[in-house]
C-alpha cells in the first residue's frame, strides 16, 4: 500500500499530473452539477448528442485549418444545445428524436469531412483521440488549467445564485413560468452552460465518455438521497472523488484516463444502488 | 371591475383553433368551474389565461394590480415529477419564487408562508418526506400547498382530483371549497360537472355537442333541465 502512495507522490512531482488532476476534478464538478437537472428533465443523452456535435464541428474546423477550433466548435454546439433544450408548445420534433438525428448526423458529417479533407497520416488515430480523449489530459498546459478554473467558478456561481430557480424550472417549468419566474431565460442559461462544459470537457475524457460524467454521479446520488439538495451535494461529491480516484489509478496502472474515470463511476453507481436497496429495506 | 375578463377570445395552436368567440368574466370571490370533454380546450384555455400560451385573437384583461405572481396554479402532474427526488418542503417552498426576483435565497416570511400552507392542508408531518414516495392524494395536496404560496388573489386548478380515489377526491374538494370561503377566487377544470356543481358558483361549459355555456350554477342546472325536458317530449 505504502508503495502505491510513494508512487503517487512521485508522479505528483510532475506538473502535468497536477494539471490533469485539477482539470479532471473541476470538469467532473461542473458536469455533475449539470447532470442532476439534465437527468431529471429526461435529457440524459444530451452529453452524447452534444459531444457528437462537437466532434463534427471539430472535424470541420480542422478541414478549414482554423488555428483555434474553439471559435467554430463552441458556437455550433451552443446553438444545438439551445435547439435541443428549448421547450414550449411550438416544439415540432420531440426531444429524443431531435437529439438522435443531431447526434447521428453530426457524427457522420464529421467523419466524412475528416476523411475527405484530412491532411494527417493517421486518420483512425485522430478519430480515436477525439472520441476517447486518449492522452490529451496529460498534455494540458497552464492555459487549460486557467480556463477550467474560470469555467468551474462561473458554473458553481450560477448554481449557487440560481439554485432555487433551477430547482423550480426542473421540477415544473409551467408552474414556474405561470407564477412569474422567467423560466425560458433559465432554460437558455442552462443550455448554454451545458454546451460550454461539454465542449471544454471533450479535451478531458473525449466525446464518447462525457455522457458517463453527466449521468453516473446523479444516478448514484438519486438512488440513495431523497431531497433535491442532498442529491445535488452527493452527486458533486461522488463525481469529484471518482474523477480524482480515476486519474490516480490510471497513472499508477497505466490505463487510459477517460475510461478509467468512467469505470470508477460505474463502481460507485453500483455501490450506491446497493446502499439504496438496503436503506429502503430497513425503513 | 371584474378580476378577469376574457373578451372574444380565440385559443388554440398555430394551425388549429380550438375555441373561438369566447367571452366571460370572473369576479373577486367567484368559484368558476370549466367543464367539457377531453379535447374541448379546457387546459389550453387555462394555459392561455396563465400566459403560457398566447391567444390567437381577442383579449384577456386582468383587474388593475393583479400581477403574475399573485396567481397560483395547480397543473396536472407530469411524468418528470413521478420519480423526482425532492422533499415536500422544497416543493412547497418553490411556490414562493414568483416574488423573489433575482434574490438567490428565501426570506423568513416566505418560509413561514410555506409552513403555514402545509399546516393548512395537513401535510406538515410529511415535510421531510420525498415527493416521489407519497400517495397520489398527498402529492396533489403538496402541489396545492405550493400553488397557495403563489396565490394571493387567484387560484387556477387543472383537474385537481385527477387520478384520486373517491375519498381523496372528496378531501381535495373540501380543501378547495374552504379556500374559496376564505376569499380566494378559484378557476377549476373538471370533467365531472355534477360534482363541481356542488362547490362552484359559476360554470363555463366547453362541451362541443351542446355549445358554449357560461353562467351561474343555478342557471346551468336550469338549462340542463330544459334540455332534458325537450328530450323527454
């Protein structure tokens, strides 16, 4: 055991390991905060959908040889998030169908564009990197760290400041709107924040694994806790611990970072589900 | 001036008008029951009154000073709420949000209002329980308590007894009747006109077969009797 700890403290000497740990924990914090409201509003798949959009637009940005692909990826993803999370009587295509169309469509277009315009010799490798995050979390720079700190400060501030409104809009949007809460604005705010977090989180765990960060911690928390506040606090705690644990395990064991974090999340979900079962039996 | 005036209203969705030429008024202290079959536009009318939908034509005029956040609303339950992890207190308290503006926390008077309304509906003991673990009747009372936190003047109820057994429905109707006696103006949707006639003061019937009817309960029953009489002859 002490060997493992000395190994970890040895790795922590390297700045890139510390950066990975900080960024990983912060992204996990943001995505679990958003995850609770997304899962409750039946948008569990939005992580997958939006990350596919980000994949597609990343490919297009690469084809256009943009130096900073964020300027294309972010607006496109935000637009899609606003389109998917919009609510109201005028919605023609229902949420899940729209999501499935956008997810499948942008995946195909992305790969098509990459294939036709790619300048890289290792196309399969590029795709794999975007989808699974590969090792990019271990190549983070100080700028990435600053960006994710700023992002999580903003996300946490939004959730602290608008906590009660977010609860009301999630629980019953019609009631909130009818009694004078600006439900549409809060919805748009959540959609934009979701898109931003997903685009930035893609660097960490890759497109395909973001969904796991959004869904597992809230599901784990919901199987045990019964009030909204407790679920929120528990989801964030679980997510942060799982991310930190996953990164440390992947460094020590030499496994891929993204999938290790998700594996730890799956473990925690099973643990919480069993606890929930036992607690309900005892009550 | 009437609390609520609907003047020559047409409601529905872009392509489809459900009701047109609808005019009626609601005075302070009234208990209006909106009746009609499924698809006759009851819920659409209520959503239009609440401002969740825009009328296709015509006007909805509120008495001076009646603002959005003085109106309470008991919607039909949605699928999302069935397994929502929220305590009863959290749900009831969210009824107070309308007057908080951008303020990120609840004031003490709002917390007290929530507690008073839970007391009023006999759900104080359930305060810490999870909403998803309650019975249908208890859930409806929680949502009614939430609506009361918002309702200073006017309370709109969309099928408050939907899905409840006879006993739970009777409890619900008694609570609503009591609220009306306490001075709250009530607009309630119900497909059970017989039952509603025992409590309401006015009836707006959107029945597609019989055409529109708006008037007092006495006038409604009179009209029903006349129609019955004609049928018998």
